[in-house]
C-alpha cells in the first residue's frame, strides 16, 4: 500500500522504543483500547443500521438551520457532521460545543442534541431550552438524564449503545447525525458516502493495525516522529480543521501528551512568525501538516510555502486519502486514533485512563455539592 507519510530530513538520533512488541503492548494497554480503535469501522456500520431504522419523516415546514449541540466528543461528532455535510446540505448545518443556544434558534430551527452518556447538564439545559422556544428537537444519546427528559417531553430520540469511553464511541455519535439530516430531506447521498468511507477504513486498517510492522505502518511512523515532542497539527478550513482537532484531543486523552492546532491560511499570517523564536529548539516540536492532494487553492500554496520556512523542524506531511469529503474525514480521524494509540505505547501510559479528567470531574462535583 502506498505510504501517505512524509517527513523532512531533520531526524532524531535517539533510539526509539519498539512498537512491534506484543508483550509490551499488552502490558501498557491493560483495558484493550486497541480493540475499540480497530472496531471503529464496524461501529460505524452498526450506527448506520440504527440510524436507518430510526423512523422520521421530513417536516412539513423546512427549518432555516440545523443546529447540532454537544460537549466534548459529542461536540466533536457535531463538528464532523457539519464538515461532512457542508458540500451537500441544502440548508445551514451548524455545530456547537455545549454553549447556550444562540438567540436565533427558535421555531424555524431543528436542534439535534447529542450526548453519549446523557449526563451533561449543559445538553439537558439545551434540550429543554430548544423545546421551550418551539424548535423541532431530536436527541442522540445512550441514556442518562437526557434520555429521561427526552422521553418525558416526547422528543424523538436515537438510542445508541452505551458502555465505552466517549472518545471511542465517535461512530455512534457521528453517523446518526449525518443519516438523520439525509432522512429529513436536507442532504442527499450521505448514507452511500458513509458506506464507501467505512469500506475505506476497513482497507486502511490492514496497514495501520498493530500486527503490521513499523517499517510499513504510517501510524507507527507518525507516532515515532512525534514522540517526546509537543505536537502541532495544522489543517485548513473545513474537514481538515475537524481532523486536526480530533488528533489533538486523542493525543491529549490517549497518550497524555500536549498538542495544539491551527488552520491555514491564518497560520501563514500568524503562527509562522511565532516559530522564529524557537527555531533553535526544533527537536522539541512535531509539526504535522494535514494535506489534501485535490486542494489547488491558495491555501495549498500557502501550506507549501510555509513548509519550506519550517523545514528545520522536520515537518510531517500526512495526506488525507479518499475521493469524497466523507472518506477523507473518516480516514483522517481513523489514522489519528491509531497515531495517538501508538504514542501512548511509546510513553508507556494506559490509553484508556484519563486521571486528570476524573480529578476535574470530582472537584466539580464537590463544588456543586457545597
């Protein structure tokens, strides 16, 4: 399979821990996060079946906007849906990360509230607020207070399977959003594009899976290039910004590493100046450029020019594979999940455990109980 990983000539001289040792992998990944990552294509297939069986008819009155609200990984799924549908949706699709509903959301709006566990107070608030404003409301959740409230209010709900970390349930969260918009008549061909994207994910899994050695594994090579460095992932407006955000959050959660994102063309007018001060510390940073071979715009030219300026940092180029935005989006998400997993192995940290998140949640609960 053709490699979609390239790196400029600045390389580390330090020996890297192996990523091909099964016993070492099993010692680190005690809860088998690898299985959940491997099974994402099948999860998307299951979610596609759930969404297709959800009974819903196009509304008599077409809304002015579809407003999808979620927090954390549910918000990431909302962003993914907005990006995937941008080229084909016949009305505006907007995403939000659990903030208050904008003033314009009302009777002429469709609000989709998505929350994996159904425990988010902000999404429960948004569900009730949208209902009180007369908006058409749909809920996507696995349970919790959100499901209880939706049921009592008679709000149509797509119930998804519970029981795994939020970040590994991204297929359950994303797929129903896209299919629902299509079934309501606001987009066409989304389910078919999803099916093709899932097939692509299954194909690339053979190249990204743990059993494939580092010499032939793009995800392992990318993880090694980022090991011990602060990751900076640069995308572009649209789906690549969403992919960059997913890479960041997965590196944060799975490998416990810091990561930051940016998007061209803004990077060429802002970030590029900031790199000047750290040009002699190139070994501390790992810059990833998410590229799209079909992009012939000025953004692509700016990315290429900026790469030349940043060449002493050993820039990592990653091509987004696929023929449609849906395929490129899901390929980028899937690749980033594997990269973050292999980084966790290199750092020897359990990818399933997020102790600081648990600590913040417990502190918040204590404060709210006072």
